[in-house]
C-alpha cells in the first residue's frame, strides 16, 4: 500500500496583469511568481486565466506553474495545475494535479 505524503509551508505570490491585444469582457490573464517556504523551498512562474461573473464576489480561475526547488531535501522541478471558484466570496479549490519526478522518487 502506498502512503500519501504532504508538504507543509507557506508561499508568497506576486501576480502581474498581462495586457492582451484582444480584451474579452470578464476575462483577465495574469503571470504569477511564487516563493515557497517550508518542506518545499522553491520558486515558481506561471500563468492564470480568470473569469468574473455578474454575481458580486464570484469568479473562477485556472493556473499552471513551473515549480523549481527542493522538496524534503530533493532537488527538481514539476508542473502544478490548479483551479478554483469563488461564489459570493466563499472560496474553494476545485482540483489540484501535480506531476513530478520528485514525487515519483519519494
């Protein structure tokens, strides 16, 4: 039986809006730069696409990041894909997929 492992820590995120040649009402595209501290000491760069609805404080997003650093003493990189929904201010992380050669060696 394979056990599930968890990494604990914190991160800071610096989002930057991307100016598109074509603007679509309700959509925004951002670059995201993160720094992770804890079991995962790493930096990431990625992009996020979000869409607002007419309902106040409601939106959805998808993001993909390339994370490079050290996880529990092992160096490597992996892509992190995540998405979430905010419904009238209540946030939920819908799904998080991690594919990573680091994890395959744990």
